[in-house]
C-alpha cells in the first residue's frame, strides 16, 4: 500500500504490537525441512524495530536449529526479503560456521 510493507501496516493497525518480520522468505518445503540438510544451518532472516521482540525471534530461530541474521529495521530488512522485488527472497542460504 503506497510502497509500505505489510509489517509496517500491521504495526500501525495494532498500536503497541511488537512486529517482527520473519519466516517468510523461503519456500514452505525449505522452511519446514531439516535445517541441517546441507551440513550447516539454514539461514533465516528477520527484521523489526523492537530489540526485545527480535531477541525472542532470534532465540526461536536458534532453537529450531537455524542460523538467524538480523537485517535491522523493517524498512530496510523487510524490503530485502519482500516478494516481489527484494534481493533475498527464495535464497536457500546455509551457514557452515
């Protein structure tokens, strides 16, 4: 809507909500598959403007066996993983570190 991300719209519609954009840049079969299938940890991106909420999501991503990368504020990170037009959606990246 007017170039705004859906997560920004939701945050405006629900005052006080802690919105973190996560788990939406991969195809479902990759997201639901084994996070260590390629011998490392599947990378999941997330972004938001609430540090505590992002910490909770980062912890959840770790618990799921994936490698989380915080892309910063939703205006930046959300744009990177947006369908269509983002530079990161559908990339099946694996961290071997």
